[in-house]
C-alpha cells in the first residue's frame, strides 16, 4: 500500500479533489480519521469525521509516539495516528492524508515511505477570492490563512513534494491528480 500525502493552503481545493477521487474509486483509497481537541461542528460524528478527544488524552498520545504527525492550528491540536493509517491499509486501501505543512515535515522526518502531492492555487489573489467566497471566516481568520498560505507556498517551492498541481481548473487539476496517483499505485 502506498501512503499518499496531500497538502496545500486552505482554499486550494484539496477537499474537492479528494471527494472526486473517493467518488470515482471508493474501494481503492481510504482517508485516515484524525484526532482533534476541537469540538465537533454541525453534523460531524466522532470516529467518522474525527476522533474527538481531550487535550490531556491528545498529549498522552503524543508522549507515547502514537502519531505519524500532529500539529496545533488555531488553538486546537490535530494528529494522524499510526493506528488510523494501519486501519486503512488493513482494509486493503491506499491511505491518503490531507495535512498541512508541519505534518508534511513530520511524515518526511519519520522515514515512512510516502508520495507527497502539493495542491496550490493559481495565485494568492485567487486564493483570497476563494477564502472570502466561502463566507465562513472572519477577516482575522482570512488573514491568518493567507499568511499561512504564503509560508506553505514558500516551503513547497523548495521541491519537497513529488508533484505540484496548480488548481486553476478543477477538472484539469483532478485529471493530473488521478493520473499521478494511479501511476504511483501501479494502476496505469
């Protein structure tokens, strides 16, 4: 099984691309369920969307090296447990992680074999339009996301990913993602 790591700025289109991939190949790929200390949002279910946990339990998992990667974002902790990845692989599926830059650094440092895919917007201006178009974030949150996006784009410019996909057209970007992933898993 190949571990696939998808990253990119918030608003780059990662979730949309993954939804298309899972819809087309429901039995080939699995998404690891992350742990988080944040509370559930409307409609989210424990064990399906996230493993919702306490800060103390999260700290205990970090201390016992139970995470492949973990980070704190906006005051909440998020992490991918080794068990979550193993559960996907035991089900005979290739595990896909949708993680941010710090998580990518940790997966790379772990020595675990993985393929790293970066999804980027065509420009910061278009990214800002997308973030504002969501209508779900306050100005302060949008500015934080844009600053983080600049950091992620700078990091990705260092050639740390196996492929970069510019999401200027969702169908074109999906075609590139699908072609690359199928080649990596030996299906094309």
